[in-house]
C-alpha cells in the first residue's frame, strides 16, 4: 500500500501491522498491437474508532496527490480508491 499506509497514522489513525487490507482489480483492453491497463480499482478495509470516519475520508481525498505511483500513471489509467470502514 506504499504511501497510503502512512497516511492514516499521520492523521492520528493508528493501525497495527497488517490491519490495513486492500484488494485491487483492474481492466485490460487491447490497444492497437498491445494490451493496455485502462482502469485500476483499489478497495481498502480500514479499521477505525467511531469518531474517525471524517479523518479517513480526508485520507482518501488527499492521498492521490502525494502518491508517486498514482501521480505517475493518473493521466494514462483511471484509478479509484474506496474504503470500507470497520469500527472497533
């Protein structure tokens, strides 16, 4: 999860190792003579305290601007990131 794993901690959401879980899926389409990744969807599970959803929403909002991987491919591949919050 790269830079995303540090974003919650920077905003006061403490996670134990392996508590942040993500699944990733994408679409690949034929483009001229080669295959091309056209979309990536990242689905995360984020354990939170009951008062933290607004903070977690902010993490999801600002993360792409600070993520080198996202910035590298954002103009070529559609990327979405969502989260399912699990309250502790």
